C-alpha cells in the first residue's frame, strides 16, 4: 500500500457486485483513501456530473455502449467539471471492434478482464508517472492513441491538469483547479475551432464541386450534415469565450448549410459565394488566435510550478 494515494478519490462503476467489491478492495490496497463504488449506470452518471474525482474506473458490462458514451461526454465537458480526469475502463469483451470503441471514447487506459490487483496497481502508477498527453482531433479529445488512426503531430499535444499526479506527488501546480481546467479547456476549444474551420474550407469546396444529379445530391446531403454537426459544436464552444467574435460567422454558415442541405437543385451563384466566403473568413479569423490559449496555459502552469518549486540554497566555500 502506497500512502501517497490516500488524498486521491476514486469513482468505481461495475454492475456486477462481486467484481465491484474485488476492484474496490484492489484500489484500497493501492492506497486510495476514498473509493465510491456504484452498481447502476444512472448513479455512476449522476456522481460523475455532481462530483470531481481524481480517478474514474468503469466496466463496460451493462447497457451496451453507454460507458463509452459517458466517457466521451466527460472528455467533451458535457458531464462533470473536469474533462481531464484520469479514466480507466475494464472490459470482458476484448474483440478488436470493442477495444476500438473504448479507446476512441477518450479513456486513459483499457484493462481486459479478469484482472489482478497487480495489474490495476501498475496501470494506476502509470497514470501518475507517464500519462499520455492529450490530443485534439475533429471527432476526438483525449490521450494520444496513434492506433486509432488519426494523424497526430507533436504540436497538437497538450499536457492537461492531472489531479491524481498532483496529489500523489504533492505537486499542486498540476492539479485540476478551476483555473487550470479553464485554461486547458480554452486551449482545447481553440484547437477544435482551428480544426473545424480548416475542414469547413475543405468540405465546402467538395460541396460546390457537385452537380444536381441524384447521386451528387445524396453526397451533398452527407457532407452538409457533417458540416452542420461541426457548426453546432463550434457554436457551443465559442459562446461566452474570447472567440465569441466568430459567432456571427458560425451562425451565418449554419443558416447557409441548412438552406443548401434542403435544396434538391444545383447551388445558386449566391449560395456558392457564401459557401466559399464564410468558411474562408472563419478560417482566417481563427488563425489569428490559434496559439493564444496554449501560450496562456503553458505560461500559467510554468508560473505556478516556479512558485511552488523549493528554493535551493547555494553555498560558497571559503
């Protein structure tokens, strides 16, 4: 048992009572002082919404796909206050398609069942010592997973707040404080905005290249639906933020897409002009602020680290 884990809290979900008890015992054996164990998905969701935990452990057994959905909502900041919580998911189904679904939701780690106390201990220790940086993609926010098939470059990595590491290693500068969470969310949002606006330019060109044929109309409908989903998320992300000046453009694009998506004829000259001009204007406007949130987050984290770093006394020999 490692006493350093005692200040950290855990939320555990497993619908099977015996497995839930065994996992809770294993986590207490690691050294955690507080492990809230629940057996219903509704209670798990409620607690994840209302409370903040340093570690979440959840099993996929139960309503199919629901745990993955909740993890994804946590990462998208739609459930709970901390989208950067450490999350381990356990599963009895290790089929490739199941593994793909779990890791694509944004988990930190996936452990196949049955698992030993040593396994859970090693995985938890890994989240403290070597947690993967987060990446942002069009349809993903979470720890870097090269195996999920998304192209990731080093400039797209974020070191996010890690309350588990902060408590275990007594490093408050890394904690998931409201300020650190706000800065990290701002960086995620700006990267999402940059990705979306670039994709708008690409997809609008595809839409404009299509004619009024039946096959092209169906392709256009799918492309427009993809863009509409992106504009909906974009509008949600920029409201009330320093990027709110992009809101009129995003809303204008949404209206144009609604019109174009519902049309069964070739695009008018006016619609073509708007489909070109608005995505281009959004992309150029977002470029101007692309790095600002990342710089603010890094500077604030470094400043806090310097404040909390112990002062070294330097002696001079006579």
